[in-house]
C-alpha cells in the first residue's frame, strides 16, 4: 500500500510504501461477563462506585 502525509505547511509529501497489520483488538459490543470482568479489576471502582446522599448534611 502507498501512503502519503501532509507537511507542516499542508503540502503533500512523496508517497512511501507502507505495511499495515490488522488490529489486535476486537471492535464489538462487550458482553455482560466482559463488562463485569473489567469493572472487577478497575481499582478506581472501589473509591468512585459509591452512592452519595448529597441532600444530607
């Protein structure tokens, strides 16, 4: 595949041969099990996953 970029002044640069590889991740909706796994391993959930009663003193 041939790819080119723009220079800092917006001028097209010469084309260069470029190799691309397929992404190593999945582009899809997470399952409930996957969401639970992410949330269970997310350290900030311990601090920020608490309900607050802002109306009380």
